[in-house]
C-alpha cells in the first residue's frame, strides 16, 4: 500500500503548468508526479534536477542508464514507465529488456557501445564508484560533459528509485512490468 497519498486537482498553478507541458492531453499525471505535487517547492526542486532534455547523450544512451539503474534498484514503477514511454524509441529489444533486469553487460544482446554504460550503472550500484577500466572506456567515447551527465543521470534515477520504492507507489496501468528471467 502506498505510503503518501497523491495530491488531488486542482494543483498549484506552477505544478499545473508543468503538468500541462509534460503530460499528454487528457492523461492524468503519473502517480509519482501527483505525490510530489503535494508540495510545489519539492515538486519544482525535483524536476529542476531532471535530465530528460536534449543533453550530451542520445536517447538510447540516456535510457540505458535510466533503465539499468532503476532495474538494479528494483524500481519496477520507474523502469516500467520509462520502458513503456521510451523503450521502442531507444531501440530496446525483448532480450535487452530482460537483460536490463536480470542480465549482465556481457550478454550477447548488447553492443560494444552499450556495455560501458551498463558497467557504469552496475559499478555505481555496487560500489558507489567507477573502476579505472570502465572510466577509460567512457573517456574514449564520451566528452567530459557527457561523462558528468552520465553520473548525474545515474544518481538522479537512484534517488527516483528510492522515492518510488519507499513510497510503495502502485505500478502505472500502462507501464511495462519487469520481465521474467530468461524469457527472451
């Protein structure tokens, strides 16, 4: 059972303005957004840290980091929202969705470009740091600014994972569920 009830409309004007820009017409806000809408200051601070804009990463790179981070944190709510909204656009296959939750960066479904991103997430999850080998792989491929964005993205979605898990948010009706192991 969820621990903090979502705010109900009408929302504060600044919250409603953000929701109007973000949510598809006629769709209610995601449960996480509605819970955060209880406090417009917290809502604004949270979304000021968001990194879903055009930055230094491609959509696929961004989604791999978000999806692996949330999967490693057991945040099915957030993983499912992202896979449902962005998985196809990011080119995720069924085997890759299974691997994001149950596999390793060495699974055959991953390209040499994908593997360093997954290793980054796994190492941050396990050690709150990144090995020299993984860092060297990232340096060969990404600018310093993109490397910073990768770290911020993993950290932000660790925070999101803590929120959705600790709040025990019910899964969104149209979100993707964690796949069973070995389904692909």
